[in-house]
């Protein structure tokens, strides 16, 4: 079906009295943005859910639907990876916990919003923040300090966790330290980091500690970290 034919089909479906026809066009990946904009004011919830889910839905329509009375519609907006960051930020303060959970999980949620959600009272939300690749490194480091292996594992498995963040996990429980070591081995190309960079990553972790000899620490990082990496 060419673009003109798709447009004509979409508008014909949109004008139909059949809720199923409108539901179908709202779900189609090639439905034009202006049609989805029109359907964002439909009176049938199921149609609105599809509009809110559709990655082709314009930002203006998603912004409108983010204020809809239906929790399911707002959840669909919160899960849509094309929802603008400002709309996700608005939804992060939604009255419904499930909407906030979806925002924390969305890979397009802004670092500033995730930083705010990282101190949320809901453990599920905090864990999703720990897993989100947009979460700032300083927030991930705060999760490492939490005496909870689940959070530490979430940080280890976060694809955006930096070398310094992974090294920080080595300072906690034996279990997570071991897993962090394996993750370092798997995720770091030994030709990417120099000895000095590895030393700096460890030194940054302990920079605020008065009882750590950084000279010794550099030697430790060189012998231990580089030893791990070159033994792969």
C-alpha cells in the first residue's frame, strides 16, 4: 500500500462509526500523524490507548493524552518511547503508581527525572531507575552504597554503568564483588583502557576516604584490575 493509499485508508477508517475500524487505524504503524492527532480526541478508550502506544503519534497528541482520566491511557503514554521528556517528567508525578513505574522504565526518560525518581519511596521504581541506561552515574553510585544486592546487581547489569561505577561495586559484599569482577572481564576491552585510566577509576571511588593510601591503591588497581582484564 503506497503512502497516498495509506492516507486515504486511514482517513476513511477514522470517519467510520465502527470503533474497531478506528482502533485498527490507531494501531497501524503507517498511520499519518495528523490522523493520530485527530483520533487522540476519540471517545472510545481502546482507540485512545492505541494512539498513546503508537510511535508515530505527534508530541502534541501525547501531551494531551498524558492528562487523560484513564490510567491505562496515561500508562500507554508513559511507555511510548517517542513521548517527549517533558511529558514523561509530568507523568513521573502522576497520582497512579503504575504510571510512575512505567516512566522509570522508559529508556527515553531524562536523567533529571530519573534522578528525582531515584529517591522515590517505591522500591520497584528505584530498582527500575537503577536499570535505566539514562540514569546518571552519580545516582548509580548511590545505589551501589545501598546495602541491598538487588540494587547492586541492577547497577552491574546497567549497560551505561561506567568503569568507575563497576569498580565501586568491588568494594561491597563478596557476592556482588565477584559478579562485578566477571562483568568487568566481559564488558571492558583490555585495549581500551590504560593502566592510568584503571587506576584513576579506583582512585575516584576512594578519593573522599581519609584512611586510604592512594599510592597503594593505585598499585592495587594496577596489579589486580589489569591482572583480571589481561587474564581473559
